[in-house]
C-alpha cells in the first residue's frame, strides 16, 4: 500500500481518493461514514439527548478492522489531564490505523462552542457575549487560539459555531447563539470560522437549518418558518460562513420544517447547500439525528430506512456513534435496498477531507506533546478582553457606577459567589463535571464577590445569597434585606444556572415558559429595592430577561451573558 497512488502527496487529492475508493470493500467504505463514542454511557443521564437509549454496545477491536471515520469527544466525555488525553488519543489513532488494511486514522472531533470543551481548558464567554462585543477580529483571534489548542491535542474538527438566529429568547439554547440579527450573526460567526480554520481545524456550522425557529421555543419542536423567513433570516449566516469563512463542514439540524426533517431533506442538504452554494465539504449528523428519523420524526420504519433517507439527503457522517450507518446500512446495500453509489458519494467526501488534513499520508501521526497547557496566560488575557468588551451597561441614570472605592457594599444573590455562574452549558465544568462531582473545576474562575473584594480592597463588602436560582423558597430574604439596609449600595447578582436537559435554567433542553427571572429572584429584587438603598442589578444569564417592572427603580443595570472564566 505504501507505493499506491493514494499515498502519493504529489498527486491531486481527487485522484488519490479515487484510487483509494477503488481498492475498498463495502465494509471499508461504510466504516468511513460513522463515528465511535468511546466511553459514552448507555444508561442514566448523558451529555447528548437520548444518549442512554440511542448508544449501542459494540466490540471496539472488531469494529475498527475495517477502518473508522470519526472519534467522538475523547476529551469532552470525562475529565482527563490534557497531556494524558493527547497521548491516549494518539494511541487510539495508531490502533485504528494498525487494525485496517489502509492504515488510515479517524478524524477526531470535539465541542468548542466557548472554548475547547476539555478539562482544564480556557472557558471563554459564550457566543451571545461575542455578539455583544461587536468585535469580529477579537472573536477570530479567540477561535484561532481554540483551534491551536485543539490541534495541539490531536483534534481535527470542532463542532462550532452555532449560526442559529434567535427568534424567541425563551429557547434554552439562546446562550449558544450570537444574537437575533442575521447580519450580526453572519459577521461574527464568519470571523469565528476564519479563526478556527486558520489553525487547520475543520469548522462545523450548526444547526442547518431553522433550529432556533422551533414552535413555542421548544427544543426539537417543529419549525413554522416560511420560505421568506428562511431566505432573509435563517440562511444568510450559513452562506456567509461558507463563502467568506471557508467552513469545511455543516451539521444538519434536529428539527423538521413543513413536515420534512432537515436530516432527510435533499432540497436543503444537496440542492441548496451543494448545487447552489457550491459547498464541497462534509455534512455530519447532529448527535443521533439519523436515528431520530425513526424514533422521533417517524419518517423511517427501520434504522436501514433512516440511513437511506439521510444518505439520499446528503448526510455523509453519522455522529456521535454507529447505529444506522453500520450493519443496517451494509445489509440494505447488499439487498439492493440502498444504492451503493450513495455510500461511494459520502465516502469520497469523507476521504477528501481526510486527505486535506494529511490523514492519508504515511507520516500522519506526529508525536503528542508531553506537556499540554490549555489555559495559558495568553488565553486568559484574551478571555478577559472578550469579557470586558461584552458586558453591557443597560442603565446608570444617576452615575452610581463606577462604585466609590471605600463604600459599604452588600452583595446579594444566588449568582454572586458561584463560579459556575460565569459559564455556559457547553463549558466543560457545566457540561461534563456534574457527572463527576468529586473532580475539581480545573481552572480559576473568580466570582463577582471575589472580584469586588479584589478590585475594591478598601470597601466593606458583605454577602447574603438571598435565594437559590430556581427554588421558590424565600427564607434567605431576611438576611439579604438586613445586609442591604446596612450598606451604601447593594449589588444584586441574579441570573441563570447553565445546564443540560432541564438541569438548569439556560442551555440545551432548558426552554423557558416566559421571560421572568427564574425562581424567587424577581421577588428578591423587589425586596431589595424596597429598602431604599440604591441597587445595582448585575445579570449573569444565557438569555435576555424582561426587566420592565423595575424600570426607573434601580440605581444601575449591568448585563453579562455568561462571560467566561475572567467574567468576574
């Protein structure tokens, strides 16, 4: 194989891939069309929707004998020291290459929405904060740093950015978006793509398309958008990120529009994306999205039928792990139910991308670094600058801010002394560490309370939590009111707790019924205002909230959208 044309880096990529495909069996071609999620739980809660009932057991050693398309989240599934994680990923890649006839490794992908979703990696502000910076070059620099960290760890593809345009802020994933204006989303999102791709990492645009327009702002609900809304609002960010940013991958959305699931829509994934826009990269499924064609959308009777529909539409890679594109697809092709040409089309796109990444070359495997620092001083400086530029001063009518350096400050609220108040749902501490309660956060995250005491050392700062984020209990109000009455100013730090699937007030699967502050926080704010002491409201949230009832009653209002590890 070492002298075969497909190994020759001097030949055009298309010629190399054509030669390689001609040598592959059906099993070897289909093996390039799915990922494997090593270590994913098959029972209990997970880090993806329906993970426990959609993940199947498999024999790892047997599975990789035909090759493998992708490795899913070797860093983002459980806490691992970065250097050890890089070494383990390199070992897995060598094992994959050694098991197959062609010696081709997998593409390793990770989440990187607001930083590399790995233990001890920098947690940057969430995308909603990027939009608030109005600073595309700064976002591009952040993405380039994220890409460098991914590549230093052996990762080839990042599942970001989210280019969904907000249509209803009750949707739980608003924190993952850049905003509600298509041009802002397109411009800032394209900057992120340029940065990530400049580091040699494949950027994956998501979720294509219409996900944020779901009925009632409910996650996975049908989309009620018409043709004009799609053309004017939904699609422009994706087109700009492809044409001007150079993104090399697109992720199909979970949702259906006018009864057609995105994952089974050739008009969207082939006619528009490839034939009109000229996209030549790979289309990947959102996690379990192909299986959902059978289990949730019910447009396919079997896993094989789901595979057929997705391949026909234009999905090249099943993520996060093999289900429909494995044995069900093999048997359907052999029986004549699915044309082998569909497999060849998808495999060719995957192998072209591997060729671009150097994974068809003999020297594809550089030695991993023995020391990997994913939270460097440079990263933190950049995270600080992004946080500073993203914080919004909503109101300061009488010049109460900035605070006097020697004043008496009562800090109140459930978000004031919690480091996780700074982080979004796709940060590693919020996304993965809830499943590992004994593991430390891994990065330094000063809270608002910490920061006030540090920035104003001559001030007298007291603290009372007042209430929880979601619990309706008002038992802590009395102490909060007492501390406020003793102070010159009250800093009320309220907002969201990021989480997954109902475990938070913001994040994937955490949709809201209205835009009132969660839990008893609104009542707490009323009680603090009633003391007559000037109140500075600081919001740490994943969405904008309705604040009309306090208009004219607050000394100042500061809005921060999950501003990251330096947000305090």
